[in-house]
C-alpha cells in the first residue's frame, strides 16, 4: 500500500466518493464531518484534497465557484485493494450478519 493511503481521512474520502460518484468539496467535507461526528479544520481538509489530486487519486474540476471531485481509476483501485486487505483480516461483515447460530460451541471442556 502506498504511503498516501496510510491516512484514515484519505481512505474515508475515497470511500465517500466511491459511493457518491462525485461531490462538491463542501458536500464531501459535510459528509466526512457527519461520519466523524466532529468538525474538521478547513485548512487541513483542503490540504488533504489537494494531496489526493496531486497523487492522482482524485480528479478536480470547477463548476461555477465550486470544486467538484471524483475518484480516479487509481484511487478506486487503491480503495478496493484496501477493502480486500481488510476483508482478508476481518472477514466479510455481510457474511457474519447472515450466519445463523448453530447452538454448538467451538469450545470443549
């Protein structure tokens, strides 16, 4: 995994864009603040967006006075690779939720 992806904020921004397709900067910031349940410093937030664009993981275009961001193919690939890595370690959360309890314990006395 490349160094850029070590940041949880960067991963979360990629996940938000993967889900939405594209978002204006302010909408992206609002969704992230809602997820974190705390305010994010604007300077820090926009620096993160700038680094994701410079690294080739986000595309940015101007629409009126707003910047609109989309995930690039490289950003999507990095996000999906990270999801696969997590799934290897913690399993598929959907499969765990669907599993029915058997009533048998794996622990023997």
